[in-house]
């Protein structure tokens, strides 16, 4: 079965754990968008792995992992991640591939990304990770990008970099007052990556097509979440790629006809990193408590995540946009001990009720949530492995989420470890 795994909120839903679990029953894991701005955390015993670019399936010895054409690659970060895996006894030899069509992140991308955010040159503060992701995608759209394949032809690569580099230095000097970067330094660094990357580079669209024809099981790993999708999210407070289901197709070169199942990942509450509207955000005291209990700090940036009640409006929207077949609900255990648990079922703005997600961010910023309350539970859920053993109120809460999102729940996570999972 070929499955797409999608974040159905504002990212950070816990996709890394679910990818790690599902990878046991697949052959290939494909990362189809984003770059090292993502942070997928997997805990195995007393070891914690945070993967930013390499698919989480790499932690399973016999799985092949693919970084698709829709992703953007910082070679330095890529090799640092490989080294981290090597130190932990995990080899990537002959089972990690990068699309030759993936675009490269350069130092000028990361520099401009940070300068835009820090100097106020960006009209709206986004809360970017400053990893150069947005500027790299902007160059891709403007046809100024340089792809992994270009490193294989040194003369062409030099010419391509030279023409782009002159423009970037002008931007740095004239707009940001920066002295500029050294062409020779960047050229030499990236030219050295060519031979090192060569064993990983492949026509991954052909590879995945042939794998599908051989009935190999392919799992597509999304980064960020649907509400951060550049087309379908809370624009402009979004990432720079398509984090919803359509991105899996364009970012891998695989036909939608080959997809069997689409799974959405949500937390049992809602979180958001960075700027942007968040109607169901907790009051400060509760937010601090949930941040600490749920370890809600960004795995890429370390920033505290904003936390709030489950927002069924964006949940229904994600289910519709992605055509979700089922849900994985994460961190149910974090809600233990709350006397009352709320679910945002609609919004109110200027006397008007919104039951569907409003596309206009200016409208969403003024929306107040309409809640329904549910009784909480006190039991510790971390040792529960069967649905029937969950507290009655926890089961009622989950069934209500199913009803509101019109999507069945297949997986419930009650802790960060692999075994702390309930399969329905």
C-alpha cells in the first residue's frame, strides 16, 4: 500500500513518530517538500533522533529513503545529518537517494532569510527558521535556482553560480548594507560537494515509478502542516512549499493514481510556532503548563510553541483539502489531569458564524472560537496499549473528534516512545 502522511494542523504534529512506525511495513520513504527547516523527532529507548532533512524511515535498517525533487537541500546540513546517524551506528549506504532535480540552498539564501526577518525589510514578520528555505524556493520560481544535477557539470555550475551570485551580492550590498559574500569561497565549497553527493544522486521519479510497478510499498513523508501550505495555509504566515497532499505528487513525480491511502496527523490539542492567527490559543498559565508537559519547543529552532485547544475548523478544512482517509492523534496523554477540555467547533466574527475555515487571514485574525466543553480525565495514559483500556472520557473525546472531522481515527499516541501507541 502506498500512503501519504500529512500534517493536518500548523506542523509539529508528531509526524516523525508515525513515519517511524509505518516505515516498518513499507519499503521506501519519500520526503517530498521542505528542507532542513523541518524537525521530525523519534525516540528509540533512551535515544532521541531529530531528523531535519533525511526521512525518518532511515532509522529502519532495510528501508530506502528518498529526498524528492520538491525538497530543497543544504549539502552541509545533509552531511551533518549523515554524520549524526553514523555516530549512532546507522549507515545510509545504498539506501539514501536525492533527486537530481532538487534545488540547492546556498549561503546567500540563509543570509538573506535572516536579514529579511531581523532588519524589518520584510513587510510582515513571518517567524522563519532562517534556514534559507524561502529564498531558495523564491529562486526556484524565478528560475534562478541551481539544482543538484548542476554540480555534475563543473563548467556549467560555475557559469550558473556566477550569474546568480552577482545579483545576490547586489541585493546584499544595496538593500541590506552587507559587504557581500566571496564567490570563490562558495564555489569551491559547493564544487567539493559534487563528488560527495554523487553516490546519493538519482533520477528519483524513475526510481519511484519502477518501484511502484514492482509493488513496492511507498510512504510519503510531509514536513510542516496543511495550514502552513503556501497555497492553502494562513498566508503569508506559511512555509514556502506545498505541505498538503498535492505537494506529495509534484514533489516526488509520482502519479496520484498510485496512492492508496492518505493519513492526517493531528495533536489532541493544537500548536503553532512563529507568527500568525491562532483562534484557540490558551491563556498564558495553561499555555505554560502544556508547553512544559508536552515538551512543546521547536526541534529545529528551540522556540516555544504556542498551544491551544483542538481546532476542529482547521481540522475539517485539512480533511477536505487532503481527502484524508484516517487520522493519527498524538499526545493524548498530555491532556490528562484537565477537568474540562474544549474543542473549537466554529468561529465568530462581527456577529457572523464561520463553520468553515476563512481563507482571508485578515478575517481569521479577528475570529473568536466557539467552544464545546467535554469532561476530562485524571488517569495516566502512558502505559495504555488498547482502545478499550482508555478512560471513558478520553474515548468520548476522540469519538467527538472523529465526528467533527468526519474522518476515522486509526492511531492514538500516548507517549513519545514507539510502543506508546494504540492501533485501532
